[in-house]
C-alpha cells in the first residue's frame, strides 16, 4: 500500500518500531478516555496486536498517522478501517491520536478527511461509520467537521468508570462526501 498524504499528515503502514509509542499511548488514561480500552496493556499485548493487525486483509490493516516535523515526520497516532463489507460497500473506522501535544490543532479532522478520501476513492465504499462515546465532545466535533452525521444513540451501550454510558452512531455516505467536496472546490 502506498503512503497517503495530505497537507500536514501522512498515513503509512504500521511498523514494529511504532509499537513502543502505541504501548505508551494505550496506557495513558487521557488518551484512552474515548477508546474502548479499559485495562492496562502490556508490551506483549501491543506486540500481539501488531501481529494480528499485520495478518489482517490489506484493506483492514491499520495506518500509522504521522505529522510533518521539520524535514521529517513524527508519529502521532493510528487509524484503521474494519468490518469492511464488500457487498454493502461499507466499513467502520477508528482513530487514536495519542500524541497529546498536537491535540486541538485540527489534525484529527485532517486525518478523518484523508481516511474518507481513501475509503471512497480507493476502497470504493458507499458508507463509512463510527461509534463515539457521548461524553467525548472533542471527537464528536471532529467527526462533524469531517461530514459525519449522527444516526442515533445506543443507550447505555458501554460500561466505563462505574456506570453505563450512551454511544452515538455516526456515518457519512459517498454522496454526502462528494457534495461537500464540490462545495469546497
């Protein structure tokens, strides 16, 4: 798979050396607040994740998210398509921006837009969906800026921090994405 670029970021294949950073991030409560992770992860756990991810179908392998840093690139997170349905032309996506020093700079939105371009133009998807906790307004704002629309709420769908929380389902359709592209052209 080629590297996918935007103005400030690139999506590339995850490499074994990225696992150390991922390990750091998945054990940071601020980073995992909006993720479905709730137990500490060991380096062995992360290495097993890498092995499983490497064995996935090409279109479902995770991407490392890098940001321009001077003349080079710096790893800031990862993202992936999963539950790819080739009949319905749909998939779900997930993203983790682990480097907190770049939060609130629009890089999550830029990453989502890059993922959408890849999903619609390369993977030939018609619908891209995601789930987001209702108590994660920063993520919800990011997804809305990228064009996602809230479809509904799964009530008390997750248990975290001692209680049940709601989860929003959001999606964007190819036609909506194409209309947004035309508006910005």
